């Protein structure tokens, strides 16, 4: 057994992520891997035994370039095909078509206008991360919503329009993290589209309030099914997803709804999964790197 090289991919503004993955680097090193970070786009990623997409959070304005780089890296997790599907939030509609309950979503491609919901609503870019470009509007707003939609369209991105799920203000969203297809840990993310939210100094993500939570069996079952459906869409075995995070909110009636299924570069909340979660991921990564 050699010492495989495993690289975690970050971006120029966060070349070593936001700190949450330090424990993963340590776990990889303890398993005998040569582990380090790489900025996405760097050609040296092609030589690694495995590259793991982690803090690549600036790709939204350069998605084609990002996906080209993903395709150029022979050993990438999750891989380029997964990233291609998952970096465009219209994947939610694929999930819905296969029976997963999603936050009700209407798509407005550039040039398309929509009827604004008669409830409070959210407009967010189809390609986006870190809450950037997501905005919340009161019922009956039209001018500001028109302007925001036009601004997103002017950037060449489509937009999703969703009713604001007010349960998020009270309970946040539950993140269910899977490693190599198996449930690892859960945590809760507080509401982000609230007064007083601010961007991290990198400018790449809204700072988040995270808390531990024991997710209900219903939410765990829901997240588990969502992962199966994603594997089905991509004709993969769910164990081939090195990592996945399913973000679940509740409707007003209490039904679980999919807000996001993050297969590209989700924060995995190692602060909540702890060393055990990092060890699990490191072990799976090492196996892939040595295969
Ligand atoms: N329909 C909604 N109802 C309530 N809150 C919402 C809704 N859509 C988005 N939000 C809030 O905005 C945040 C960002 O939205 P979302 O997670 O869909 O996009 P994102 O930019 O990909 O986020 P990230 O990459 O940080 O997870 C959510 O974490 C949530 O707090
Ligand atoms: Mg999110």
C-alpha cells in the first residue's frame, strides 16, 4: 500500500476552505494519505490519486470553466457528471418528477416572466451557492422582484421562484449528511434570508448559524429516499456519492420538503459529525484513491 495523494479542492478566495475540513485533512493524514488543498482550476489536480470538491464556492459565475476543469480531473469526487447535474438547481424539478416533494418551484429562464406568488416568496439563481443572489420578497411586491429577476437574467442565469417557507424562521433547515451513501450525521442551519444576515469576509457565503439536532425518523427517511432518487437520475449506485447533503424543510402542514440536494461542494458540518465523520470520509476516499 502506497501513500496516495488526496487533494481537497477550494477556490482562490478560500484556498483552504473555511476551517471545517481541517479535521478531514488530519483524518486523511492519519490513514497514510498525502493530503493537501488545491485551488480548483489548477492542472496539478490531474496528477492526484483523488480530488475531493470542497470549498469551490466561486464557480457560479464561471460554471462552464468549472465543469471543464472537473472533466479534466480523472479522479474526482463527486465526479464531473454529478457536478454538471447538481450545479444547476433545476435538478430539483427532476427530483420532483420522480416523486420527491420539493419546495414548490417555478423556473424563469432568461427572457421569461412569471406571475409572482401571492404569498411571501424567494427568488434565487439556478446556479448559485452560499445564498448569494437569493432574496426574499413580501407578498404583493412586484417592482423589486422584477428588478431582481432582471438582474439575474442579465447575468445569464435563470431563476427559481419559491414561496418562502416560514417554518424556516422557526426551525431552520435540517442538513442530513451521507458519506459513501450511508447516513453520517445531521445538523440544523438557521434562517439566512433574515435581516442582519451578512456575507463572510471572502464574500462567498452568508454566515450561517448552525446547531446540533436529532432529526426525526420521518426526515431521515425522506432524505434517504432523496438520495436514492438522485442515484437513479444519474444511473449511479448511491454508495458512489462520496458525500451528499440533503437539506430538508417543513411545509406549513408539517410535511418534509426538499430545499436542496447538495452533491457538488456542500459544507458537511464536521463540527457536528466530529472526527468519526471525518474518519468515515477519509476511509472511503483512501479506498477510491488506491483503487
Ligand atoms: N423557499 C425558501 N423558503 C425559506 N427559506 C429559503 C427558501 N429558499 C432559500 N431560503 C433560505 O436561503 C438560503 C439559501 O438558499 P439555498 O440553500 O436554496 O441556496 P444556496 O445559495 O445554494 O445555498 P447554500 O449553497 O449556502 O446551501 C437557505 O439556506 C434558506 O435559509
Ligand atoms: Mg442551501
